[in-house]
């Protein structure tokens, strides 16, 4: 019963539509009416600039960390590592689902990459930080957030399966799902990348109004 309540809470935390609330409050627009139409950090970088894109990304990562860490409210999981990891994955996925289908924003959200990063940070910080390095390096070199996100997602799977050789079956499956999910949710971006029409983000420019 308590677990179910925490999973619902994790979904509600993930549902916080950071990009939508910021775009409406600060710019008096709905971020989903511009750019790719997604309510995530990538589109915020593209439409509102690096300052607000960074803020949205930070908050969305934090959502994943907080939601995945809700296990601490149940003493049993503090002393059982296997059960804790499995429950953290469930909580994290609930928050990612909330980000993609936010109840607070008519179920139209982002792609969940930043929240996935927060989830990974809570479960295995070193792997998450290495993925963040891959993301930032790719972003600085190419300025494509979509490509950076996909490579970070694939790197997560490679690190879990082949570098750290995680033995927990559910975690290995989760790593594969992450890589597939990131690629599937970026199908339009892949098409634009292949056509050479994908927009680059303004890393060092801010947009004060639309």
C-alpha cells in the first residue's frame, strides 16, 4: 500500500511541467507552441536560450533524483540492497512517465531524458556522471541536444552492461530500455539530423522574449 502511494507520488513529481510553467510565467507563452512542441529542456534551449534551458534541465534532473529517492520513506529498503534497487527503478520510471505524460499539463510533456539522468544519479551516481560527460562533450562539439541525449542514453547501456558489468537482471534490462526509449522518442530528431535540418541550440545566448 505504501509502495503504491510512493509510486503515485513519484509520478506526480515527474509531472511537474517545468518548461511549461517557466515559459508561461516568464515569457507569457506555451513552450509547446514553439520549436519541436516538446515541453523539455531541449526545446527550451532552442526557443528560450541557454539560461532557461539550463534551469529547466536542472529542475527536471532534480525531479528524477527526488522521486527515485522516495524509497528512504520505507525502512525495509534501507537495509535490502536488491529490493531497494528494484524499487528505485520503479519509482524512477514513474517519474519519467510523469515527465512525458504530465497530469499538470494535459499529459503533453517532454521526452524524459533529464529526468532519466536524475533517476540514474540516484541509483548509480558514477555511471550517471559519465553519461553526463558524454552528453556535455557532444553538446559542446555539435550543439545538438538531441544527438547528445541519444549518445548519453546509449553510453548508459554500454556502461551498465559491458563496463561495470551489472549483475542485477532488472537493472540490465532497464539500461537496455533507456537506450531504446531515448532513440525511439527522438525519431523525428534522427530524421532531421540525417537531412541536415536539425536546429542547433544557442549555448551562450539568452532570449529575453518571443
